[in-house]
């Protein structure tokens, strides 16, 4: 038996079927909620329950705390209605409204191991299919064992016919281990996408701070390449945090952006530089570098992608510096071990 979901402020009403989450129902009906991981880990779909009761499902404590639940907040990717009718507050993301989510075959065109633990995969799309996506979104790869693994698209939409993924070799990681040790060019996989609501909001003229750790650089790369293609002149400051110099796996690309475009600045930050790195640049945690450079973030937009601990810390500290909560956009990267 279905239950009723009312989405404010639009007033849209739709049915939630048995065992569907609020996000499942909204996506089925074509209502484009903000979301990221779809498994209660990132908090991108967090919103307020105005009326009715929901079960919260399994989720990360950091994505939704007990205090937030008591205030009526929920993660729409995990929440299921208990009462016959539930009313929530959620604004639709208009930019993703006309983008179709597809499941397509893809061929591994190239495997390029660009560092000691990062491989760049180039996926060839079927010549008969065009994949419309927003720079920064992600896809789910269907693995040979029937599981799904999420990876951000690292190229921009105007670069047609292929998808670029940056995959870190995670010790004990089933799929990343396969990529690193077994995968061969010309193998066929299936994927579903594009997914997620991490993309550049082009209806704003605010200056932009981009924050990445590790392979969180992948969607940031797509976003910047899209901005350059479309001649977006907003100030862009990119902070890329890694442990040591060898983890900064494509430093020449953002360095080139900075050299060729006066509106772009690139600030690499190493948290544990090695002696042999002879590092003369910034050190410490990447969000702290932003705090050191900006006394106020009141007039900025921030896009953060990478480790959950970085995303959480950045949000908390940046809001304390005046950043409006609605101007913080994030995509937290979780390894397969985090999601078990």
C-alpha cells in the first residue's frame, strides 16, 4: 500500500510505494532532489520533515546526528514514511531536470597509471548514444561481481564520446584492486549515470573556492574545464590537499590553468610532506589553509570533494566564517570498506 509524500514549497504530491525511500519515490516521479551517495553516508540529501513520521534507516552518524533527528531532519535517501502522509521541505534542482539517467555499456579504452596509486580510466561510450551530464556528477560502475562502485566523471560534458575516471588503488579494495592488477583494455562494463547533484551553479556570479583531497580532484577537474569552455570569468581558487608530493598526481593541469587564466589560482597543500619532497609550499590540513587565507567567506561559494572528514570540517568551519550554508556544495568520497 502506498503512502503520500508532499514536497514543499512546490506543493508537489506523489506516492511512495512499499520499501521505497523518499528519494527513490522523488526520482521515480521526476522530482530532482539534491543527493550524493544514496546510502546515508554523505548528507547531501538532508532536509526537514514538516509533518508525519519517517523511519530513518541505516546511515552515518556524521551525516545525520541524533540532535538533528530530534529537530525533524532526515536523510531522504534512507528515510521511509511510517505515517500515511509525510510532508517535507526540499527545493528541486532545476539543472538536472532534463538529464536522463541511463544504463549503458562501455569499453575500457585506456588504463593510464599516472602515479604510484592512481589510475585514469578512459571509457569509450557507444557511438549511437550521447550521455548528457553536468560537470562534477558521477556514475555507478556495475562490477563483474554484481556490485556497484561510484566514481566521479573527471572530464567536462563538451568532451564527447568518452568518460574519464580517476581511481585510487585502495588496499583490500575489490574493484580498485581489479583495475590495478587485472583489468585489460577493451574490456566491456556497464554503468548507470549521470548521478548526483555536485556541479557548478552557473546562476551565481559569486567567486568560487574549490576544495579537493586526493582523487576528489576528479570532479573538480571536470568543473574547471567546463568553466573554461564556457568562458566563466568568476574568481576560482583551487586548494588541493594530499599527504605528500607523490599523491599530487596531476599537478601540471591546475598549474597550467593558473598560468593561462588570471581568474584561477591553484594552491597545493601537503599534510605530511616527505623529506625528499623538499616541499616549500603550504602544509597542514587543506581546509585550514582556506581559513588562513580568508577572514570571511560571506560572499563565496564553496565546492568540496574528497574525504568525509575534510568535507565535514570544511562545512563547520566555513559556516563559522560567514559562508551561507546553502552556498556549500559537497561530494564525500567513501571507499567500498566504508559502505559495508
